[in-house]
C-alpha cells in the first residue's frame, strides 16, 4: 500500500509518501520511502528567536501544497488532469473544510483542478501533540484531500511516531523496550510493551531538554535553534572538565522517579554566565575570550543534559527489565548523546545489565518529518476512517 503522510505539529511542513507492506509485529514489514519533503521554517525561527504559532500556521498554509506537489513528483505520482472534472459541489466541500485556511483553500483547489488522484491508499496525519494552530492546518488539509479523493485517514500521535520511525531500519525490536523521546517540546521516558501499547514512566515537569538548549543558547548569545550550535561548540572543548569551566547542576538526576526538570539548569546558566562576565571584566569583551567561554559553557550544558537523560533512562531500563532502548526526537540527533548512550548500553553500569540494544533513527528522521507519520499510520491503518468530520487536532494528546 502507498501512504501519504502529513506532519505540521510545529514549524516544519512535512509531506512523505511511503510504500509499505506486511503486518503489525510480523517482523516482515517492508518500507520504501518514495518521497520525504520537509519545508523548514528555521530561517524564520532564527530571525525572530523562536517559533510563534500564528506565524508557523501561516507558513504551513503557504507551504503545504508546494511541498505536496514536490513529494508527488519525487514519488512519480503526479499526473495532469486533462478532463478538468471539478464540480461546484466538490469545491464547496473543500471551502467548508478549509474555511479558516483561505490561502490553503485557494492553493488546494488550484492543485485539484490541475492534477488527477494519485495512487494513494491511505492518508496519515499528525493530530497531536504539538502547536494546535499548526496541527489544525495539517488535519484540515488531510480532511479536504480525503473527502475529495475518497481516501481514508488515520490520525497519528506525534510522540509515538518518533518511536516507530526506528522500524524503518530496525525490523525486530525486542520487548519490553524503554523509549526516550527528547525534543524541543517533549522529554518523556516511555515503556513500550509492544507496538501500540505504551506507558509513560516519566516526563519533564517544566522545560523540555530541547527547550532548555534553546534558552541556554540565547543566554550565551548563540542564536536559535540552540541544540545544533551548542553541540557544535561543545565538540570543540578539548577538556570539558578543565579547571575554570562552569560546573552546572544535574537537576533531579538522583530522584527515585523518572521525571525531569530543566528550568533550573537554565537559571544556573544565567547566573554563571553573568558571574563570569563580572569576574572577567574587560577581558570578557575580547571576541576570542568570549568564544572560548561560550565553548566551555556549551560543553557543560550539553553534558549536564546528557547525564540526566542517561541516568533516568538507564534506571527505567533496569527497573522494567528492558531489552532495548529506543531514542527519538530532535535532541536524539545529538552525536555526543548517542555516543554516550551507546557506551552505557554496551558496557552497562554497576546497576544496569550490559549489552542492551540501542536503536535510534538517522539524524534527518530524528527531527520532525512525515516518514515517521507514515510508518505509524501503517501500524494503525485499521483505525482509518472516511468520516473526516470526526477528525480533530489535540495539542495535548497523550501517547497513553
């Protein structure tokens, strides 16, 4: 079957087309990515210092149809409609569904007049969690296409899709597994008993890890997004524990639960940075001195986050006798995080068994994309519906 997937949970517009066959938990599932197109709003984020839901929503409305066309073209499924069979009734249906997305309505109607229905069997769309204004654009786009072309739709949980994208290249996952989903908006440890059966063991009580990176980077004058630049600078630190470098706290690292808290780390960075500036005086004004100090802070911020993530995840793996650790989410693309997780899983610790299997997606599939939406839709295809009126976006959707 061929699956069209739509992802608009935050500021990236993702469209993917996936060829899939097999069955849930059969071990014989086969996937072929025919197209994976992401229209990024990173430039806007850098300009304005973050993601603003209303602005991101407008960008999704503008980008969805061009991204859709590019994906269909890449998958060789784009065919011109020579008959121009487009009725007023169908136009009215689309206008009703997209009444709050006028630019998207205009672009989609123009597209549907020009092209015929592609060979698509299922539409998979992210309906939560995420920024609700952004989610609704993708959901309404899916509803309009579904109604016009009579293709069933399956709603997909964004957090679950960050986990299941690992099945693209890892066919057999041994259960129980512990998944760490860590991104700009979410930091959760999830017990995965099987595909579709989950239990949230712990999550952040305030800032997510990715959000912490963004805020710390802003304090250090590094710009947005924070994760990639902190990772880049941290890699230049010759000896991260060098005397004189900042020593930051590891919030909640030794609590008995599996929860996180990163807001205190951000505050500690602010105070340490201000103190360093006062102590350094005029020398801090030197560009080279400032850069070296930024490197030192970036290395310590990154290590503080990694220490807490690994400690909590390995504790969950021990307590629930997990055989596999799964990483997902944008922060999981951090190379140092992956390297240190791999070392712990291979060697173990005095309190955790060694030889745990560690799996994680490629960096481009760690960040938001529609391939993960398509794979998750495949495993939940029995939940697909043609009654699109019931389809809703939910910014606070839980994986449980």
